[in-house]
């Protein structure tokens, strides 16, 4: 079991997706970070099917933030409450990705942070 796909229902009863992917034992976390950074230009289009049945467009560039003490990156889309949020939780050996801020916060909390 290398990953877990999560369906999260927010308080407005909207479904959001999340992914918890295990980092391979012995993997270089800096390399994982660099791979995620290189994915950023295509992240929204690659995750289109998980974001919405409607076309979505990225708004601006990825930005840094901290959620529950986890360094995270995010980009919003032109649809309310949708975006790509991700964090590397190296102490837990996982990468978490959510299609909303609330989803990522929930995933981080599940990982015990």
C-alpha cells in the first residue's frame, strides 16, 4: 500500500479529493520536493478530473504557507474552494495533496500533526 486516495466532504457537502503517498524508504526528501516543484506548472491540468467536471484554470502562481506546522504550497483556481494544496511530511514519510485547503488541513491532522 503506497498511497491512499481520500474523498473528503466539507461543511457545504462538497466532495474534495486528497492523496496520501508514502515516500519510498531511503528516498531523498529534497529530490521529492524538487519533483513536486517541477510538477507545479501542470498540476492543475493534471488534476482536472479530480477538481471539477467543469474546466478550471489556475489563478496566479503556487505560494508558500504553513498549515498545522507543515510547510505547504498551494495554488487556487477560478472555481471557489478549489485548488491544489500539498505538503511533504518527512517525519511521517508521506506527501499529502488536497484539492482544497480544508482537505489538506484534514489530511495533515490525520497524520498526527
